[in-house]
């Protein structure tokens, strides 16, 4: 349970065994890139800083992160992300998601939370609907 808390809700499964849509971490260091996978279950998942009163599904405590920073909504076969708190930085493919707005996530889209959390969105079974495979950190 300790590692799960340290990894902020990341899955312990082999990445190839994950069938749910998930966020895979990006890092400029190739040894650390795509080592953490955050599985997105149906419904709403919160992303944010440690909060004892309302623990986030995915706990990210780094620079620029807020409590209840963002939410990810998985309904039917669509996944959306929104900023959940004023001034909480959320980017999809480099574009800010602000206010009450939502951005749909498609396979291989890049998602940023706060100052330095970058992810690649992986949507098993929906690969053809997203961006082509691009393993690089930059996008």
C-alpha cells in the first residue's frame, strides 16, 4: 500500500495488461518515461494534491498542483478532462483547458497537470481515433 500512495494511485499492472483508458507518464529521462500508468475507471476521477478531507484518485503533489486540481470523466466510450479549480493548469496537446471547459481525450493525446506532470493518454481499443504513435516527449 505504501508504494501505491507514493506513486499517487498508479497501477501496478503490466502496461500491456491494462484494458482501461489510462494516463502514462512522460519524462525527458527515457529510463523514467512511461513507467507509471494511471487507470481511468468509469465515472469521475479527481487529480490533485494530497487532501485528507477528499483524497484524489490520482495524487500529484508537485509544482503548480492544487487540491482538486482537475477531473477526468469517463462516460460510455469517451474520456474528458477539465480544470476543477481556478488557476489550476491543465493542458491537452499544449492547449489550456480553462474555466468550465472540457477537452475530450483521444489516444496518444498529451495531457499536462500543474508545472511538470506530463502524460500520454492511452485508450486501448480506440487507437485508430487518436494521434499516430509518437514516442517522443515533445509534442
